[in-house]
C-alpha cells in the first residue's frame, strides 16, 4: 500500500465521526443477542423495514451534516476543529445532527436485528454521549461566544421538539 493511500485513509479515519457510545452499543447488541437473545415482539418483516428506514435516515442525516460542514470549510477539513459555527442545513434544526444520525443508525441496527437489547444499549450510549455534548457546547461557547449563545437559544440541542409542539398546537 502506498504512503499517499495510507495518509488519505488516516485523514479519513481522523475525520470519521464515530461516537464511541454508538459503536460500543451496536457491538453490544450483537454480542448480547448471541449470549442471551431478547427478541422484539411482533413480526420480523415490519421490524426489518422500520429498522432499515431508521438506518437510512441516520446515514442520510450524517451525510447531509458532513457535507454542510465541509461546504463551510476553507482549506483542509477537520471535523473536530470547526473554522466557523455552522448553522445551516441540518444544523438549523439541531445543534448536533450527527449525534442524532448515529442514534438513528444504532436504533435501526437493533430493530433490523429484532433485538430488544437496543432499548438498553441506545439509552446508555445516548446518556454517555450527552455528557460529551455538554463539554463540546462549553468549548463552542468559549470559541464562538455571542454567536453560539444566539444559536443555542434559537436551535434545540438534539430534536426540534418546540417546533413539533408548536405545529401540533396550531392544527
């Protein structure tokens, strides 16, 4: 393997947003299913379809978020070192759309496998990652100051619950 291919692979890995909680959670689903199967109730066909839909939605959200971040970057792209605060695309609806995307992927894998273990592994992974998100937001507040404070007031951390609730109350 040439050095340039190895360097490109290393650069890709460094920018690959793989939250450890989700990776461990998905591996745990597979292992727990082998050790102590806990099937989801109901027919497998709809489970596979629902899981595939969640998996596809999570992948699409992550790709959209990565593309938006890259679009707002001049020079070499470094996911963990933003040049500016990105507030467009999926970042206009969620301050952390990539975490939401990974949660959907985790959910999708578990439901596709028909594993009830997904309820425990996803909850644990989300809780662990939330602590990391709080630290990320402190760093963004320190780096972007008033711009991040305004963004934080306008855009929810994960899901647009306020927008959904407002839409329900007007219908």
